[in-house]
C-alpha cells in the first residue's frame, strides 16, 4: 500500500539520520558536497579601472597592462592543458609492416599498395586539427616571449629603473616565468607530440599538401620547435640577454618570491609551488656568461643562503597534473653553478621532510584537535544565532577562524601532494632497504605500489580523513564564514581609509607635502564609503587649502577621540580586485625606497607609527 509522505516529514526523517551513531570508529573519508551558495565575484580583471578616476594615472595605466597580461596567462595555461592531455594519435595509423583493416578485410600494406594514398589522406585529415593546436602553441610561445621581453625592456630603461615597480606587477611577471617553465617542461616530456607531428608531416609531404614557401617555413619551424628540448627557455634567455639590466628586475622578482615564501604569504599549495618554481627558473635566466648569480649574491642583490634553505625544504614540486620537477635542477644547469655555494641542497646526509610524512603526523594531529575544539563552540549550538547581529569583534574572530581553517586544509593537502611528488621522483629500490618487488615491475609501480610502507599508507588515510572531516565542518558554516570575511574586510578597509588616512593627511598637510597628500587622498577616494553617502564635512585638508590657520590642539587626544567615533555603514561586501590593487599599489609607493620622485623618499613624510601600521595593513 502506497502512503504519501509530506515534504516536512521527509526532511525530518533525513535529519534523524545524522544522529545515528557509527558502529565502528573508522574515519570518514567522504568529501563534502558542493554548497549551493550565491557568491558575487569581484575579480573583474581590471575591467572597471576607468571608474576610479581619482587614482594616480600611472597606476591605472599599469592596471591596463595587468589586464592584458592576465589574458595571456589564461591562454598559456589552456595550452598547457592541451599538452598535458595529449595522447599519441599516430599509433593508430597503419605502418609499412603492420596488418590493418580496410572495408572489413585484412590487407598487408606495401609501398606498391594502391590505397596508400587514401591512408595518407585520412592521416592528414585526422591529424590536421591536432597539428593546428601545436602550431598555436608555438605562435603563442613566441608572442608571449615578445610581450614579456617588451615589459622587461620597458621596466629596465635607465630612467624607469629609478621608479617604483609594484609587488603585484612583479608577481605577474613571476607568473609569466612560471608559465614558460610549465610549457617548456611539458613539451620536453611529451614525446607523443613529436611522433604525431612526424607522422603528419610524412603524409603531408607525400600528398604535397605543404607546397607554398610560407607553409614550408612554418612546418620547419614547428618541427624544430618540437624536436629541440628546452626550446622555450632558450628563446626566452636569448631574448632577455639583449636587454640591458634585466638581471636586476628578475632579482626583484626572486626577492619578492623569497619574501612571500618565507612569510607564508600564500594560501593554496599551487601558490606555494609557483613561488619555488619562479625562484629556480628566474635564477637560471639570470645566470649567464655576462652575469653571475654568485656575484649578485656578493653584491647583496639576492641571498643565495636563503634560497638554498628553500630548495632543501621543497625539493620536488608539482609541475602540472601528476608531473613534477625538482627546482634545484635549474640551478645545476646554470653555467656558473658552484656546489660550494649550495651546501644545504648538496647535503645528501639529511633526509627531506617531503618524503617523511610520519614526522609531520603528530603536528597535524595537534593542529586538528586544537582547531576542532575551537570550532566546536559554534557547531555544537546548531543554528548559529542567525537572528542576532554579531559585533565587529565577533566577525573578526570568525574571519580569523576561517583563515586558519583554510590554511590548515592547504597545509595538510600540501603534505600529501608533496609526498606523492617526492615518491614519484624517488622510486623504490630494494637494494636500499625498500620492500622487494618483482624484477619486471614497471617504474611507475616502483614509484607508487612498492614505494609506501604500511605506516605511510595508514598516515595518508588518517590525514585524508582529517582533511575531509574539517572540510565538512567548515562547509556547514560556509554562509557564516562568508559573511564574516566580507564584513571584516569592509570594516578594516573603511577604518584605515576614514580614520588612519585622515590622520596621515593632517600630518602631511601641515608639513606641506603636497605629493604625499595627493596620493593619500587618491587612496581615500578610491575606496571610501561615507556614512549615509555624506562626505567628510570640514575636513582638515580642505581647511588648510582655504588658508585657515590650524590651532596647536590638532592631533591631541580630543581630536583622536573624535576620529574614533566616526560611524561606518554596515555592509557585507569587500573591495573589488581593482580597488584592492589600486589601494595596495598607492600605499606601497609611499613605503618603497624607489619612489621615483628624486632623492627624497615619501617614506619620511608619514612617520614611524604610520609606517608600522601600513606595513601591517599590507
């Protein structure tokens, strides 16, 4: 007999299932389902750059360059995906010594075979779209190298080198360097690409498909491009060698990457590994007969000892998918490689932390227990008091909790990923104490099947269960965390803009630092959101602009107490990517020694207290 069940009863029955106790204590390794949450994407790729007319014009122009470079980066990674997913097509094509099937009959191919023309025509027809992809990769590589070198040439101009280059722009150049490294290594590893093009070219020459001189030249160029290993890095290094002073710019890219790696200014494992690849590949591009990286270390342009520690900490990084590389190999291939300058990397007596997951397991357990205990106070309450409005301090606490949770998930995932990559580059060898395996075992089996001890397998399962469990817990608070992140970002930015920037403007206005004042006002006007839409009435800079005389009480405790009572709108929205870029870049221009405004730097105008605060804001 069929009985009708209402929707509310069905939902309540499903909720009861969550209260069922587990019979065993096996960890749950099931991943969390994707949440259906509406999230506004404010990453506009600088399409809204013209809206911020109050910003400094040269930084708006730099945003235009950022937008174009971002599009090239997106195309580059699409080509990388094409190379990674490439599978050999020419294996399915009949050869001279193979029996093949035509019209359901087995025939033997010979040079005198009458239907050999049909086979070549089908070969060209099948491989022509794939060859077009290879041609697009070659043209893109050449175009990307020209674009990158043009930007380097512009920044290396003897007048331009005196000016400030933003950290965001240096990171974009670093992303380009990483893209070149990925494309070059993938091209080297994929022998199927060369085989397919050789089969296509053989058939095309027989049919005289490639007849005109332009097509012949393109075919020869593509053949050399695919057949020559390290072709992309060679072209890039040759082009850079023609630019005077490119070493100093790449040294800035290296130093920025080292700073971000050491201070853990990254969130995802891919961001961490990109920094390491950028450091290694950039040093390879710098080192040449004209420039020695060891001499740059002596001039304190770079710090080899710090980089040596990084390469030992991260010996292997993922390249793309399940492919991996050792970044220190770039240093070994450089012409001026000196092993004595890299004592930590050349010390084979110390084991790598990447290949020793068991040493990391106790710390991971402790971090998990501590964070889960902190998270339980919210999850155990069921609904998270959605009716009551949280204070700014509570939002800040949830913001920090979400950030800590994401960092832990990234760190634990990175431990599994780096162990996997390290094992792939260090296959098992029973002569060195590994468990025995069959003599005819494949190399991939020695790198995976026979390369993990039972303790490592249990540790991997445990860490994966911790990752999945924490992901599930945080996913239940997705809406709460999202609100806290947006609200906290908005409050902190408006506090900085409407209070601390206001105090800085007062100080520089009294000292008649017009340039610093104009930058600070541009920062304020780019992101300010006045309460109820009303601007600041009677601001101190407007008073001074009108020639009004300030009394000596400005800047005292009373004035600061008034600043602390400025009211903000309550909004759950963060800045767009363009706003964040403009604010950070203009603030960074005040902090850098290369302000581009003569010998006097703008850092002196704002005082030590404000410098410390803005450094924390960055």
